[in-house]
């Protein structure tokens, strides 16, 4: 009895890896052995960088809020403290969006934070 190799499924599995590697340079887009390594690496980087993207965006939002609040006479940490005391619950993404697109609204938030800080400001 001949040996069964499951060739169609194996070939399809290899073709899937090579198809996913289109656009890579050299052997990494042509040969299964190198394409499989490239795909493993790409998947691990994409997993890692999905986490890193969140970190990078939060840092960007903090920088934007800090620049806008310093222009109005309050540091980032003092602004966040004042907003917390004024019981204004806006996340950093929303604050950064307001700072960039709606300066008047952001200015009113800064004023409310200054009032909530009172004599500390």
C-alpha cells in the first residue's frame, strides 16, 4: 500500500505562507523556507507593536496637552490635578483632541482646573 502524504493540504499550507509573504524582498517572498521565517518574525513584531502603538499614542497625547496647557499658564501635571479636583473626567485622547482642534473649549477647561486648584495655581 502506498504511503499517504496528504500532499494537497501540505501544498496549500505552504502556498498560503508564500502568498502572505508577497512584497518581501528576495527569497523571503519566493521560497517557503525563508517566507515561513519572515512570517513568524512579522507576526511577532505585529503583536509587540500593537502594544507599543498604544504607548506611543498616549505619549503623543500627553505632549500635546502639556504644550497647550503651558501656553495657558499651567503645567500638564497641574492641569490633570485640577481637572480631577473639578471632577471633570476626560481622557487624554479627548483632551489632546480639544487642545488641537478646539482651543477655546480647552482654554475653558484650563480655567476650570485653575479655579479648582485655588491658591495652589
